[in-house]
C-alpha cells in the first residue's frame, strides 16, 4: 500500500522505494506517540506527506545544474499548455498551507470522497470543502492574472 502510494505520487520506482523506506523510518521514529487506531490511514497520510515533501524539495533544489536543466527544458517536446498548467499549479500551492495540498491530492488526484479525505487529514468534511473552495478561488484569481 505504501509503495503503491509513493509510486503513484512520485512516478519513479527508485524514488518511490526510497520514499517508502522514509515512511517507515518516520513511523518508527514516532512509534511511542502513535495510536494504533487507523493504522492504514496513518501510513497512507505519512506516505503522502513524505512524497509531497520530496517533490517540494526537488522543486526548490534541482539535482542537475541549471544549464543542463535549461537545455533539457528547451529540448523537451512539451506542449505549452502543460507547462503553463504546471506553473499555475506551483503558484497555487505556494499560496496554500501544506495540508491543503494534501487535501487536493487526496480528493482531486486520488478520487477519494470528501468524507474519506476528511478522515485521513483529520478535518471535518466542511473544513475540507472550505479548503477546496478557497483553492478554487485562488486558482481563478491566478488565472485572471496569467
């Protein structure tokens, strides 16, 4: 379950293996304070957070020198709409708290219901709905500026 979650979010099998190990290290590190109820949702949420943190870290500190990265971007056969969408998504998530990004991934990407998402992140259904609505408003504002 954890490995499948990491593979789905990261897209790279090797990075997913590393992230899966980090999930279990994190769970072991906090084992004295964890409550046994809802262990699978705890593992799922921890895997989501570890993967999102890895993606954020990669975005902040690319592993390749800037010139190589720029040449790869220039050579890539990527539609401009996709690049614009990624840029817009990055700006959107930069304005929102980390938990909102987790909510968006769980509900919009993974297709979980509002109730399932609320249970995993520890919020009420109305709280999840409010976060999603606020992200939609922020997205509309960003699209208006773009």
